[in-house]
C-alpha cells in the first residue's frame, strides 16, 4: 500500500501528464480530429493496414463505432481502403500520403510547442531536472 506522499505524488503526476497531453492536442494544427480518430490513425501507422474489426478490438470499441470513425477519416482522404490480401469479404484501411503528412504536421507542431516552452520557461537547471524526470517516468512504465 503506497504511503500518503507517494499517493499524493501519483495524483499530481497523473494530473500534470493529463494537462500536458491536453495542451499538446490544443497546439495541433489538426486539433479538429477526435480522440478516437487520432488513436485509429496512430494505430494504423504503427501496426499497419487493418480491418474495421481489428481496429475495434484494439481500441476496445464496437465495430459500428469504429466504422463511423474510419468512415469520417476516409471521407477526409486520411485513410484509404483496399481489398484484404487473404479474405475477399473484407477490406483493410491504410494511411494515405495526406494522412502521413497530417500526422507529421501534428507531431511537429506538438514538438515545437514543447521545445519552445522548455526553452522560454525553464532555466538550464530546470531543464536538466526535467530531463532526469523524463528518465524516471520511462522507468515507471517498464515492467
């Protein structure tokens, strides 16, 4: 059972990470994407082309919900469909060139905002402390 200090630190860390993530999303030039849309395109980029059913399982949503998410992304030219390589009854969805450009733009905008904030708001000593904290956070995620 965690001590009160560790529990308080855990609450503060979770809240701070959540605020940082919201700020990064807000700085994105494509902030109009929903969380489920961003998650679906990130998963396709990381894991490769996928069916609606596979995406729904991975994202823990119903296939009907994923169909709406993917349909909206396809309409915007972010995803494209092609026949499944082994099952002619299914289609797989892949990122288009526009989708890849959009992901690159989003990541670059987030990285730029964070780099500028670090440079302008933190002293060199605070930047070293933040670097050490990033290493500690990575250790927390290791199993």
